[in-house]
C-alpha cells in the first residue's frame, strides 16, 4: 500500500514541477495517505518507489542543467542573455534538488549578537 502512496506522491510532485507550481511535500504526502508524522519525516519521498518514479524527471533535469552550464561557459558574461541562462539554471537546480530530496535552501543558520560589550 505504501508503494502505491509513494507513486501517487511522486506523480503529484512531477506534475507540480512541470507546471511550475509550489511543492509542499508534507501536504502532498498527507493528500496521498501518509499521516502527519510520516509526512514530517518525509517517508513518502525516502523510499525506492518514489525515487524510481521521479528518476526520469530528475535525470532530464540533470541533463538540462549540464547543457545550460556548458552554454554559460561559452557566453560572454556581459551579455544580457547570460542572466537569462543563470535564472533558468537556478530554477532547474532547485527543481532537481526538490525532486531528489536535496536541500534547496540553507536553514539553521542564525546570527546572534552579544550586546554585553556595549554596556
């Protein structure tokens, strides 16, 4: 049963990525039968069924990322189209990271200030 749930999660993630929609993994997992605690633990995306289902998309994204990186290396940085390529690359990398379970942002970094030296 969980394999079917994982396939359904993968299908919705793939559809949202292709349509450029926001991905909320916890919501998607709960929509497909995972409990809240399982969704928080990302159980619907950390299994072989999910990984196998998203592999064609993640492989395609990886190929596109490499093509754009090559094209960017051949461009003049001052050319305005370089910015367009950089924007597309950023989006593709984030989608790839989302689909494959990688981090898309750095969390947990906090800056605190010790005000004791001002006293």
